[in-house]
C-alpha cells in the first residue's frame, strides 16, 4: 500500500527516487515495530518472580499493540511522496 500510494503521488520523472522514498518510509516503521517486539519479548520471557509486575507490564503493552494494528500507512506515504527528495 505504501509503495502504491507513493507511485500514485509522483510523476514519471521522479521514478528513480521512488525506491529511496519508500525505503525511508518503511525503515522507520520497521524499526519501531522491531523495537516494540523486542521489548515485549523481554516482558514475556522475563524471569520475574513477581507475576503481578509482569502482568501489569503486559497490560501496559496494549497501547503499543493498538498503535501497531491501527497504523494507516497511506497518510505517511503521501507525506513521504510530497517531501523534497534528499
């Protein structure tokens, strides 16, 4: 969806810059998701003796999951396509 949105926003002359634009957009998102997954893995795999603390941390992770699953790439891709190429 991100790539299709970017392609729809640029003219043919901008074609060679599209892969770099797409990569910048997706790299940021992927880094965010990977970091969240690592943090969550540490919570789940923790050797905490206090399961109440662990459960509270898992519950707090709900906000990240909400952000993860409600993310709409289209506005971000439109903005990336409209931004001046570096």
